[in-house]
C-alpha cells in the first residue's frame, strides 16, 4: 500500500511539474501585451477591481492591465474625449443606456467569436445575456445583475422604533414610514435617481418611457408624467424627502444622507447597496420598490457590461479578462457581488457561504424579483442621456415650484420628443 501511495504521489508530482513547465513554456511563447481597462464606481469598487486585476496579471503574466477609474458622470465625458482622440480604452465597463448607441456608431467589438474560446458561458443562463445583445449579436457581458430598489438602514429603523415593511409594500406604506422618521427629526428617504423613479413608475402604469418600436416616447398620456412630478413634489414639500440643495451636498454614494444618519432609506440600484454598506458601520439591507403594481414596474437589469473596443489590437486578451471576471472564483470572492449578483450559477454557489448580511439581502432580493417583475425594455435609444438631463432639470424646477407638474410634463414631451427624433 505504501509503495502504491508513493508511486501515486511521485506520479502526481511529476505531472504537476510537467504542467508547471508547460504553463511556463506557454507564457514564454507569449508576446507582452498591454490593455487599458476603464470603469466607473465607488472607491470600494476601485479597490476591489485593482485587486482582481493584480490576480489576473499573476494568472496571465504576459498581459499588463492599465486601469482607469472615475465616477459615473466624469466617466462618460472622459470616454467621449478619448473616442474623439482615437484613444478609446481596450476594455470598458458599459451601461445599458448607451450600449445600442455605441454599437450603432461602430465603437464596440462583437463578442460572439470569443464565446466558447476565451470566454466560457457554460454556467450562464441565456436570459442573463439577452440585455447585452444588439441586433442579435453579443456586445456586452453583464458583470452582474440588479434591480432598482430601496436600501434601508436596519439600525436606524431599530433606533427609532420603526417597523421594516414587508416586500409587498405600497406607496402609501412608503409615505407612512417616511412620516414616522420625519417625526423623529430625520428624512425618511434621500432624494436620488429621478430618472429611475420615472422608468419604474411609467412601467408600473403599463407603458414605457421610450418607444419600443420606433423613435420617441413610449407613453401617450401626459398625466402619467404629471403624476410622478407631483409625487416627488409632495414628498419634498411634506419634508419626507430633502430638497435638492440638501441632497446635492452629498459627494456620492458613500457620502449620502443614509450614510450620514440623516435619512433612513435611499433608492439606488441594488448593486450600489454594497457601497452604502461599506461606508457605514450600520447594517444596510434592501427592499423591492413599493407598489402598487410593483411587479409591472420592476425589472432585472444587467448592472453593467464588460465590452471590448472595436479599435483594440488585443481583443483576445480583453476577452480573457472578461472571462476572469465572469468565472474566476477567487476574483469573485474579492468582489462579493459588488457589481451585482454574478451571472454564473457556479460563482453564485461558491459565494453563498461567504456572503455577509448585506450581500445575502441583495441575493435574496434578486431571487424575489425573478418572480415579481416583468421583462426588461429594449436598450435606451440614442439621445437618452440628454433626455435624462432634461428630466433632472425639470424636476428641480418643479421641486422649487418654478413650474407646475402639468407644465413640466408638457415641456418634457415637447423637448424629449425633439431630442429623440433628431438623432
């Protein structure tokens, strides 16, 4: 028996040595390659991504990854400047809002030829990939899945004796909870993401913000938009949400009112929950958006994509990095779902035993949303970014009572239609 074990160990060591030598030979045969990788996000995401990149470079020592990281707003401005100068990053974090626009301009590389080669998607459900397809071709692989939700500070709820609502709560429940916190001297919820409130609310009314079969808006009745403007105005004038000047004092997710202890809740996409949790000692959990008709309003969306520039000289190396983010267990243990719930079933299973309380809540929310949501809309059309800026400008004028919700709804239709039809 001892001789057999010794022989097996000797054989295993020899095989391991041969594999190491083979790997070294393969590395020696590779020409050194440098690729640029750009992303947006919080400081926590930056730190995690840098650690994953270091692990990737250890695994593929002939590839050097130059990292570029900024916040959301600056990211797209930087990218536009780089594209104009012919200096687009090789691999970039991308968003559902802009994916189709970039594809139509010929800026992104189709990923289909790398699937099954550099990129393994065997453990990924096809439904997770549909959002990254334009005209039937794959241009973005989701770095995670998420949904628009309400993040809440469990410790703040306990401190003020407010009961956490059930997942099936309504707008009236939301107002009641906010009112209880107002009585205690803090805001019920922060003032964020008007665009996402609009997208959610219009869907809950059985329509869409953008037309799904052409150019223009996707709803006919301006009363829908008037109602959402009125909703936000009521919440602010009643002191349940802060005014824009108070909300704008925050310098980002990690400095938001919920982190400061000045609000009990905040509405963000679920993948941003980790950034909130990392910025406070309190326990942050997450609830689905309030109803009525939340199942119609809610949808599961790729939190962000990894895409490859059409101009890159190293698409295969970029594809290897995408595969690393998708399938490497150690890399995903560093990120722990910060970019959203991983699309690989194998990775999800590997992370489950190590999830903290906040991450467990995020995973549970996505499980809940799978059966309490409706299909995602088509990617936003070209000009959507300008439409979002218009929404934000009009909302601020409504909240400062410089125009009525009805006037804002009418002006939004006129100007948004002009933007979308001129592209």
